[in-house]
């Protein structure tokens, strides 16, 4: 199956945090860059939290300028980076559940996508993802490409939450909301970090969803490109496993918009 076929039957759900007019200006640049791809989706859904309520109208005007029929979901709370991201992911996912959306392409405002993504051939699956890997993960396997391909991707199924396709109709729910809320309550009371209170991470919660629902997985990064990615991680000593500013399979988590992109 061609990935364009999957895109054409999916809704595009993107999340983000808006703190200033500058964030709006940068977001517009990303939207314009992505327009040729975004126009191929069935629908656009945007979930956002803000530093001030005044920015909600500005964000709405921006998205409606390019996608008049898009669905805008504004979060009533902002519970920080990790918990807040989980909340926004749930807003997108729950909307799809409630409206019988079968295929969701979950993304983020700082993702850019090249049109060549349309040419990618994929197998039939329920979940298409980019597996995270960093220097520490590769070191466990002595930086051996064969071991990483044959063992790491099985032992360390760590799907990135900023870009994936999921068959919503085959799932029960996305995140364990009780766990998320319990962690947030403990953090709020103690002042400690989410990690000190055992937060499973957004990636860990997504992994639980896929495994709990026995979804058939398909890794969007080919073995050849995964080895190239691994070599780049070793060469540049990249410890962050989320592929920031790395264009791989025509998808880039362009987190540092003032820095260059490494293309795989």
C-alpha cells in the first residue's frame, strides 16, 4: 500500500503549546511548508494549550485561514510539558473515538513533512510509527547495527508520539488517564518531577495502547535508513532519542527552528 492512500483516509491531528505571537508566526511557517501534504488529509484537528487566553483567537484565525473546516480543541488547563502533552494527545484521540474516526495521523505543530512521503510503500498494519533511539540505547547493544535491528526494535519498542498513524477503531483508549492524573497530583503536592513519581512517559503510554489492543505494527523507517540514522547518532553523539531536527523518511521533528536539519 502506498502511504498516500493511508494519508487520504486519515485525519491529521496536531497538538501544540502557544506562548506568544512569535509562536503563532513560526507555526504559520510550518503550516505553509506542510500545506501540500496537509491538504491530502480528510480533516485537520488541532488541540492546543496556551500561556494566555488571548492567544486562542489568534490561533483559531491562523488555522481557519488555511483550513476553514478544521476542528479546533482548546485545552482548559495546562498541566506542564509532559502531562500537558498527554492531555492534548487524549483530546485528539477522544475526539476521533467520539466521532467514529477510523484512522488518525497524530502529529505535532513542530513536525514538517516533505511531499516525497507520498511515494513510500508500506505494508498493511494497524499502527505505523517512528521508533526512538539515542546514544544510550545504541550503546546497550555495543553499537552493533545487526543487533540493533534484530533486538533493539523488539526489546525497546518506543514509538514517538509526535508522528504516527493509528487505527482508532481497533483501540479502547489512548492514555491511562488515572495514572496521568495521579502523577500530576503527586507532583503538584510534592514539587518533585514527573519522573520521580513514576510517570510512564507519553511514549510509554502509547506503547501500552498498542500492546494492550494487539495492534499490528509497522516501522516507517526502513532498515537501511535506520542504520544511517544510527551512524548519525554515533557520529554526532546524539543522546535525545526523539530525532529532533533529523529528516528521516521525509518527516522531521523540527524542534529547533533556528538550527539546520540533518537529512537521512
